[in-house]
């Protein structure tokens, strides 16, 4: 099956917020984000997200592409960014590479394989 996505998705543990309630980042690319939310946003509605990377917070305007109710009562929300904040694409690529490098070094020097998400938690110094 051929990949249809324009941008590769990653699953870093970046904290993310919006004004409507609880939210978690499932995955992200340069084109959009997959989110987990306790409250469903409007389908095709616009939302504003705040994404906290290692050294900076980025604010995004995004449109909701899909909303799917999950078994646990949460909602999986697919979004497409309407515009990228200045400097985000470069910072995102740099941090994704640094997290990948951290993961490779962890395997090489500690002989411990960890997920990309766990490597990002350690890189960002977030609690496990």
C-alpha cells in the first residue's frame, strides 16, 4: 500500500493545549497533528493549538479533518495546520533528528531499545 501522506508523522511526547479542555498529542507532522481529546471539536471547525517543544511554544491555527469517538470515551481528532508559525519547520526537523539520535545512542551505549515517544520524554525531560 502506498503512503498517501505528504509529511512523515512522529509521536513525540510534546505537551499540547487548546482552550476547550484536556488534550494529548498522538502524533504530529509538518502538515498536521493527531490529538486525543475528552471533548470533541466541531468537524471542519478551526481550533488553536499551543505546542510546547524543548525551547519554545508554537501556536497553530488548524482545521479539524476528522473526529472519531474511541471506546474509552475519548476522541481521536485529526487536524491539518492552516499555517506554520515562523521557525517551526526548522525547529521540528532539528528536534526530531535530536530525539532520533538520542534513541540510537541509548541503544548503542545502554543496549536498551526505547520507543520514539519514550526517547522524546527523556529528551524533553518530562516525567515518565
